[in-house]
């Protein structure tokens, strides 16, 4: 029951008056002491619960959604805590006022706005399309079936995740805050499902944007050289 409530809370914050869905990030503090973040980018959302101080990753889920008036239809493409929920559409009625977002579902819970991403050029939903091989040459990524790696950005936050919706599989995720200025992109890791020891570290990259292509190069979290191309999800 608690996971269902958290899921609804996460979804709620994507709604604004007149059925508009804002791009941006939201945050909430859980009774357990963990923090929860939500990033809304275009018609996709992703959620994560974690503890920065304890370097603990709790759970994550995400997927596409549509709005009709105050009704949201959300279809999870992954759920790290409960794979039985993947692919099953859920319809919610939501309300919002100013920058305080409240959902009443058996109990009232509140989210606070982090950013709205209106003027952030990198805000959006991205998927990786090319990656450098051992010789340093960029090659197209040909992932089998529905397996994919996505990254959602608000004005200040990011989260990436590797999933396979058809197999209901979740492979890994990581996220935190980022800055992008003068061709330098820096990520500050607040959670990483595969290696909690990475929490608190910063990764610096060179980047450039060209017609919806994000050219991203530097060193990965394990110190290996990397060069990737990300493209906006249509």
C-alpha cells in the first residue's frame, strides 16, 4: 500500500492548472529519512527515493504519461521495487496550488518545487544513440528488443536509467544535480544503484549541443574515457 501511495504522489506533481504538465524537478522528504525526487521532461517522468547521507538507493520508477483535464494516465516502463506494475496504465486525479503540491489519497502528502526548467536548454528526455568504441570512433548503438538507456534533465537535476520495458527489467540508475556552462557539464552524484560509494563524487565532461544532439565526452564514474551522443526523445 505504501508503494502505491508513493507512486501516486510522484505522479501528482506533474500536473498544473488547465491540464498543463510542467518540465522540471520536485522534491519530498520521506518519514524514513530518505529523500524523493521527480523529474518531468516532455511526456516522460522518473522518480527516485534515496538517502544522500547514508549513501543508500531505495527505489526508482518511470514511464510516459498523458493528461486530459485533471486526469493523468501514467504507464510505468520500469519499477525497481515491483516489476508487476510495469506496463499497467494508472489513471489519477490531481490538484496543485502555487509551488506547493499536495495529494490527498488516504492521507495528505506534500511536494515542493525545485525548478521549472522553462529556460534550461538541456531540460528534456534524452536517449543514447551513439558511443565510442575501443578505437575512439563513434558508432551507432544497436540495442536488442526494447532495451534502452534514457536520461531526464530538469534545470538543475538529472537521472539516467537502463531498462527493458518488454522484459520488465531494470538494470541500473543514477542521478543528482548538474551544471552546464561554457561547454563544461558537471554531474554531482546523489544516488547510484550499482555502487553507493560513488555518492558525493563529481564528474566533469565536455559537451556541445547541435540540432537536438548532445555530444558528451570525458571520463565515466569508473575513470574510463567515454564519448557519447544523446538525442531528444521525439
